[in-house]
C-alpha cells in the first residue's frame, strides 16, 4: 500500500496489518490517506479496542473489522470480508442485521440487540449463533456516511443458560409430577426458589417464589414450622411430621384453614458440604383424617338414632353429635313455615356460654338467604360481615353467636320443610369435607325422622281406620239422618277427646242455621239452637260459603272483635267447622269444638273431613233408602191406580210369573205359571208371528220389548194388551225379561171408532191450515216460532214492513239478539213462562234494520217444545199514551198552579192592603225631621215592608198573577245594563261572563220582571259557588221543533240562560226546585220563591223555563221567550221625580179605611186637597154636587168596581182625571187606557202617577 503516512492504521494486530497491506487504490474506499476524517477516526478506534468492532462505510457498506471480530467470522468470511460490501459477504445473516443497519442509515438512531439469534455459515456449515450488538450512525458532511457496529458473540452463554434452564425445567417437571407438595428454599432467610402445583393448590403459594417464607406466610401463621425449618438449616438435620394439624390463612385476613399434613424438611448442601437451602416435600392427608372422623361421627350418630323413637329427640341427637365433631358453638334442627318465613326450634345444642334459640324466629331478620333455602340451596357463610346476603344484618347474627353459619335445607316431596343449622361466633371457613359431613348427617337425620314419623303415622292411621270402620258399622245400622249424626258426633267427640261435636242445617238464606244435635263432654253444656252465621265473623262467612273449612285455634287471638264473642257465648275457644255445599249452596255444617285453645293438627282436620264426607254419604243413603221405600209404595199405588200388571220371564227355565192384575187381564188364575204353550195359545193368530219375532229381536239386541197385540181369552172374548219389557243380562248373557202390561182394549176400540172420521177430519184440518196460512201471510202483526234454544224457526212476511229485515236474514238467529239490553230480562222471563202456559202483554223494544228501536207487545204460547210468539208494534200507541200522560200531568200542574194562583191572588190583595198604609206611613215619617235613632228604626221598618212587597210580587209571579206590561225587550241591552249590578252582588270570587249573539231579535217580555228574574237567578248561582267560580249570562236565538222538552209550539224563540259552575243539584232536588218555599239554603237564608217566580214569569209570557243540573257539574236555567214583533222602545232611567207643587181636589175612593187614610195623608203631603169616600156610589153622589180635579179609586169594591167608576166619571165629568189603585193581581178587567198604580206604593210612586195624569 502507499501512503505510509496514514498513522491511524498503526497497530491493530493481524487486521491492522491486513488493512495496511491491502492495495486500496483499486478499492472503492480509495487510499487510506484520503479517507474522510470520520472514517479515519472510527478505523483508529476499531483497531485499538479489544471489543469486536465492525465499520461499514459508503453506499455499498464496505467493511472494516478488527481481530476480536475476525475470530467469530470463520474462514468463509475472514479475511474476504475486509473492504468488501457487507450485504454480499454477510448474506447469510443480513436478513437479521440488515434491517437494523438500514434503520440506522435512515436516521432512525442507534439500534441495540441482546442475544440476537443470527444464522451464520462457518466451519463448513450453517449454524445459529447469538450476538449482542449495537449499530450507531457515523456522520460526515452533515449526513450519515457509515455505521459503527460493536458486536459480541454470546452463543456459548446463551447455550449454557438454555442448558441450565432445561435442567431446571426437567427437575421442575419431575417435582410437578410428584404426588405430594414440594418447596425449595435458599439461604437462611428461606428465599423460596420453587413451589410445585400441589403446593400452590394447598397453600395458595403462586406468588411465593422470590419471597422469604416469613413474608409469604401472612401474620403469625405457621410460626412453629418456620422455627422448625430454621433449626433444619442451622443443624443440617432433617425433620419429619406425621399427620400434623396445620392452621393457616391463604391471605391476610382470610378465613383460617386447618389441614392435616405428613411432610419432611431436608437440608440441601453445596459441593463443599455447606447447607444452602431446605427441601420440603409432603402429602395432604386431610381427606383420610376427615374420612376417619366422618366414619366415627356417623357411627356414633347411628348408635344414638337406633335408640330413639321421638323425631324431636332424633333431631337434637344429630345436632349435638355434629356440633361436637366440628367444634361449633351451636347446632340445631327446626321446622319451617315457608309462607310466614319462620323457623320453629324445639331444642338446640349450645356450647357453654351460648344461649339457646329455642322458639320461633323470622328468617328475614337475619338476612336475605331465605330465597336460597326455598330453592333448596345450602347457605354457607364464613363471615356474615362480608356476605352480601347478611352484611346488613351481621350485628343481629353476631348477637346470637352466628357470625359464621351453615343452613342446610331439608326437603320433602319438593317442599322446604326443615333446616339443619350450625352457628359459630367467630369467622370460620367451612371446608367441602365438613359440608359433606353436614349433608350426610342431615340426610340421615331426615331419613330417621321420616321413618319414625312414618311409623307413628302408620300407627295413627291404623287407629284412624279402626275408628272409621267402627263408625261405619254403627252408622250403617241407622235408618234416619238424625240417628246417623247422633252416632257420628258421639263417636268422633269421644275419639278426639274434645268438648263438643255438632251438626247443623242451614236455612234458605244461608245465614241462619239450626244445630239439631251435638255430643258434648260431661262438664260442657249443649249448644243445640238457632244461630246467625254472620255473628261468628267474616272469616266464617267467607270460608264456609266458599266451601272451605273454618279452622280457629284460639278465637280470641285470631278473630278478636270479628266473631270471637259468638263462640265464647257458647263456651267455645277453638273450632273446625266443615261445610257441605249442594249445587253451590251452603246446606249443612259439621264441627268439632274445644272449650280451651287447641292447635288443630292436619290429622284431626283430615279425620273430620273424612268423617263428614262419610256421614253425609250415610245420610244420603238413608234418605235414598227412605225415598226408595216411599217410591216403591207410590209405584204400587200408581200401578194399581193405572191398572198396570207386571210380568217376569226367565230365559233359562223358559217359565215366568205375573201379577194378579196381569193374570186377570188374560183370564188366568192368580199365581198361574206362564209357559210358552200358554202364551202361544192366547196370542191372536194374526199377531202371533210378529210378536214372537219382536220378542226374539229384543233378546238378541238387548233393545226394549214393546208391542200392542191381541189375545183370545178362554171365555172367547178378545182383549188388546200393551206390553213393555227390559232384557236383563249377567256376564253378558241374557237371563230374564221383566216388564209391564196394560189392557188397552177400550183405547183401541176408541181408535177404531175414530178411524171412520178420518176423511172428514182431514178435510177440516186442510181448510183450517189454509186459513192459518192466510193469517200468517196477511197479518200485520209479527208471527214467530221460537225453538228451545231461542232460535228463530219461522217468521211471517210482516217482519219486513215492521222491522226492515227479510225473513231469511233472521231464520236460525237467536231471538234474543234483537232485543234492547234493558228489556231482554223481562222478555226472556215472559218467553220462558210460555213453556208453562200462554203469556200476554210483555213489552220489549226490538232493533229495526235501520238501527231504530220499536216497541212491541208480545204474546206467546207453548206447542210441541216450541213457543209460538206474536208481536204487535205498539210504538205509536205507547208514544201517544206517554204524550197523553204528559198532557195530563201538565194539566194537573196547571190546575194546581191555578188553584195556588187564586189563593195567592187573594192573599196578595190582603197583603197589599195591609202593606199600603204601612209603607205609606213609614214613607211620611221618614220625610220628617227625626233623630238618628228614629231614622234608623223607620228605615229598618220600611226595608222590611219593601221585602214583604217583593215577596208578594214573587208569589204573584209564581202564580202568574203579577201585572205584566209585556213588550219588545232588547235582551242584549238588558243584560249589559245589569252586568255591573250582578258583578257587585256576586263578589270578586265569581267571574261574570256575557255571551250574547249578534243581531239578537227582541223578546216579548216585561223588562222590569225580567230584570228581577235575572237578579234572582244570579243570587242563586252566587250562593251555589261558595268557593268562587264562573257565572255565564247568555242570549241567543233558539229554533224549537216538534216534541221539544219544553212543550212549546214549534217556532223561533229567544233563549236567555244563566249558567254557574257551582255545586249543582241531584235529580230529587231538581224535581222540587220550582215548588214555592222550597229552598236548599237553610233557615233564614232564602224564601224559596226565586225559581218559582222565574218559572211563573216564563209561563205567563207564553214561554218556558228549562232546568239542567247535576251534582258537582253546576246548574243552568234557560228561559225560552217568544220573539216580539215590534222594536224595543227606549227605557227611561230611574223614576221621574215629582216637580212643582201639586194642587187640585182629589176624590179618594177605597172601601178599606186604613188604606184610604194612608193614601189621603200621602196626597195631602204632596199638596193636594183630599175628600175621602168608601164606595163608588158615594163618589158619584159627591161629583154630582162638587167637581173634583182627580179621582183616585180602588179597583175591587162592593157594588161597583173602580174601572166601572172610571168609565162613569169620564162619561159624566170628562175633565176629571182618574187613577185606579188596586192590590189585586187580576187587572184584566181594567181598560188598558186607564192609568193604574199597584198597591202598596210609596209617595214618590204616587206622585209620579198623579203627575202622569196631566
């Protein structure tokens, strides 16, 4: 080579010499003196280091390496690799290292690989080597120009590790296959190096490797064994144990476990004989120890159970044996009530200091595990605090020393009936072996208990059967029901050793019953008597009527006030009462009673149930026998009365017997033997063949023999006989024929006599049938034939015009489907009654095809299992009848109102005459100067008088006697004008709403009376809405048609309604609402004339009042008023005031002195001169001599009325003005052009009327 000045190549051993000796001029790298500085530096580093190093340079990655690396390349690559491209020379391993080199060149940073397996060809073959290497980038001129590789071959070390690992694996596999548990520790701290699977399973030591034993064992567990393994390590002497009990916990705070182990601790030595560790191997002999214990426990239990007969003693012995074997604090056995979820413990075993649980406990008080027990699952709880089923009740469980427990359910026939339980006061793990032992004990206990109970039940059943057999024998001798029950009650009462046994018959109402007989103990009184079932409480009524027995163990505790006293009154504290239902009705009772509380057993209930059934069967038997005897007696009488004979023919002996009557029929002697020869001789020759054939046919087919035939008596007479017989078989073989025979000679002769009439009869029947068919077709009434199942079998053509159906549409349908549901029961009852005889006049609605309902009057009669039904359409007739009834009711109401009106008119006149001087006088006094007190008194009196006047007006309005001035009224203006007054009257809690139709026509009414009516209705609505609400005043047009509920003539009307949202009225109140003086407001809160007045006003105006209401739905009062023809006149506001001084002479005429004096005072106070007279004749006489400016006269007076007087004055004295004043409501006789003033009146009203005369 040239360029010996390349000092960086100095040294480097063999590879340094080779690099210096190589002719680089022909190499891609060129002469070394021209190499880039980074390459020179890396080469120098490579040659001076003892670490195997590789430098790759340039795009083709030309290789440089040192002596340390050359030793690993082999002759296949060294020295050929020097200067050569690495990918070519290292092709065998380039798959592995090439990707790392490329990653470095790509700028991804350095790469490090440890024990990287690399395929290498050397020493003549391929082999797998292992290298630990790193590749780092060599930068030049800002880029990566090469890669520096530091490589160490680790093939030998990896192979050694693999060998050692394989050796360890072989040992571990051998240890894993060992039948016992193995552990290997190292050093004095006993660092765990190995545990096999058996050890992990036993101790849960999966995580012990790498930990010291003292850290691996939680808490103080296993301290005695740690001390022993310390001694083995220190002394080098082995230690062995045989079946030692080891107590430990798998985890910190976990349950303690106890296992029985046989094991050895043996020291491990190194090559110098020093102890380096301890080898532990052993076997779990727990199962063997437990099997021995299990065998001993079960053997002890078996010995004890063989000596016991009582089930409770057996259960206690099992619990005690199990408690000692498992060292628990409590064990016991209890019976379960699944419905109440309780356990009843008769006796339990308890360790010293632990209290007994004997008694009844609610399982839910100690957790939710009752659901597991019901499902048949054993409940195992190591720690009640941690189990989710008991965590909430852990304190209660710890309070009874049951922090850990096992509850094992005992089932019988799939039902949860008993429980074997073990309790422990501390946390305790329950091993599978212990649970198996508990299960074995539970099963053996259950079997022993069931066997003992079965034996006891068998003995009791034998006693029961003996008793029932004795009872049956005694009852079988009875011939009547009372004897049967007397025997039964006595024997049952004595057998059960109770206080009383009784039987009773129910009365038809199924409440009253009679105890007809009872057996009772010597110190107990009889309870025979009549009682009410209801007095014994609702439980007795419900159970017995439902066919369930009434079972009461202690009536005071179980019934209390609901029936206990009735039992106590007859000396009973406990009872079982068994009902007897016949065709769904409670018919009889049988009961056993005790005078003291008695918990009835299922056996006692079962015995009573069986005795009751047998007793009633005996009763039915004796009654049936009695009925049979009676029936036989009646049959004999009937047969004698019907002149029927009997016969009996033995098919085997071919001989027979007959009754004396049958012998007389054939002319034989009584007691004569019937033989085939006798029968053949007597049979008529023409009948002989077919009668014998019929007889033989009956024998062959077992069909009834029936024949009418002739016999020829020995005296020559001919007799017709009707014979019937039944074939009787034994073992399928016909043995005899028994039957009856009647002499039908007279009937056959009558039939022959009637035969001659057949021809004429057939003609008559044909004619009548044709006549019936014409009636069927032409009748306007509905004819039907109805079958037993209510099917329509025939219907006449009248169906179509009456109801719209075609006959084929209804044939086969059920007749009932066309009836109105409300009428179906009555019609059905009528049709059923037709089965017994004709029925007429049943009214029922039928649905027509168009959906309407038509009223029909139905008649029906039976015929041959069918009903012939005729229906007549009475719809219009009933409507007319209803209309007539309404008219009659309206007439009666009108007459009543008329009579009341006449009475009211007279009363009003008297009241008005009384009120006139009162109001007039008070009005005058009010105008004087009075003290405040006097003014208040006068005002109060005047207010009362005004109320009296209003009352009279309401009476007149109700009776339609008040003087009206009807005319066109604008209801819209009237309602709007009253709105403010009504709103203020009703108050702020009530919303007043107006609903008025546009362009409303005028109504014909008296505006003043209409305003009063609206105010009255508004006040009524206000009183009905105590809590507030809405009052609606509405006006609209209404078109009334025919048949309207108001009864008004058809036409246009104006509707005025008042609607509230108040309490409303029921139907009964609505009926009486318009009666005078009827009020629902209470005493002093209303006159009861408001609605009466409104009703009277509506009728007087030729209108109507409609009332609609329902409780809680408010009330609506609607007035329907006639439409007025004219237009409304403008109304004057207020009362015209009297202006100016009144002058002139007034002739005052009135037959009532008080009225006359009061009126004169009022007129005089106004300024008029007044002359008083008491009759019309006196007035005319006065006027003949003295002219008067005014005549003020009463209307109804003796001799001449005020109207007649007015006409006379106008005729005789035209300049005199007349004013008629009247207290009567009837003003029809007063001419409309005469001014009128109604009594009573005040001075202002009188002044206005006088001023109006000008």
